[in-house]
C-alpha cells in the first residue's frame, strides 16, 4: 500500500491516479497500433478511448455509489473522492455502451471490429487499475487465516481487518488480467468473425471476476444475496449467459457464410 507516490509542494500525486493514467495511455497505444493494422482510423480510436475513459470512470463510480447509497447520503462530498478508490468496474462498460453506439454511428466505424480492438486493450488498462487499488488499499481480500498475505491500515479497510493478513486479490486479478491481455493479443490473428475477441473477453473476464469475488473481503462492494452472491458475480453470470449464446450464434453464422462462399 503506497497511496501517495510523491508530492509537488503541498499537492500530493496519488499512486492510484498515476497507475490508471499509465494503463490508459498504454491501452490507447495498443489500440492505435491495432487500428492501423486493420485499416481503421487511429485518430478516431484514440478519441474513442479518451471519451470512454471519462465515461467509464463515471459509470464505475456511479455503480459504486449505488452499492453504498446510505453511506454517501450521509457523506455526499466523498462522492468526489475518486483518488481514494471506490469503483465498480462493470459500471464503466454499462455506461460506455450507449456512447459507443452513438460514436461508431456518427463516424461510420465498423462496430464489431472496433469492439474487438477495445477488447484486446481494456484488460491492460484494467490490470494497472487493479495495481492502483492495491496502492490505495481498496478492493482487498478476506483474511488468509495465516501469517501470509497483505496487511492494510487504510481508512478504506474495515476496522477489524486493518493490520490483518488478507488475500492479495488486487495483485491476483492484475496478474490474470495481464494474462487475458496476452491471450487476446494472440487470439486476434486467428479469430473467425468480428466480435469474437469481445466474446472471449466478456466470458473470461466474468469468470476471473467471479473467482476473485470469492476471496474479496470488502463487503461494501454490494451483494444481491448477502454474503453469497455479490453484485459483480450476478452481473458476471448474466454476461456469461448472454455472451455464450451470442458467440455460438455468430460462429454458426460465420461458418454458414464460409460454406456458402466455397460453394460459389
């Protein structure tokens, strides 16, 4: 845990913000290179990435606030304390999606190709974001019950868990996101249809998140069924079911189209 990276005079530079900015810039660079490779305007992709970051941060913060409405009703100014962490990732894509539809229509961009580009870049930015969570002391794990793990003393950690060895959920999720990023970068050369990388991302990340939730110890993130099914696990289940149906429908459509071309 290292919330303040350094200070410029009396102005603190938060590690959380620096890591999010680093992840964002790297993901934009990756997206720009991929857009150039497949013949899509890199400038449009960069603009899309910039606006998606702003809207995604807003959506992630809004979903976090919704899961803690009673707390923020009593502490309304803390709604703006984003440098202390407090984002629910799924809120970002949910709010970004309608903006994405509008943007791609306005600039006549091939939506499924652009979504595949985004799918390969988002895990990289997200991985750095989770390291930011580690620095801030949020999104922490349950007690390990042994003398290994990470100990936090942040005000973001519930009092009874401060100084206790906790599962390093932030580090684990960051590591798995880096692996997901590498897998999708490899998979892009063998995809069978546009939108396939998005499907792989949605399903695999939902599985990763559902697993991580088992070891999370921050109860403030919200539950659909108390102590059994978290908000993120519930959303993950819906995403996996919907995406699986979509994946097989698109794959069958792509296979049928290929057979039709061969007959001609």
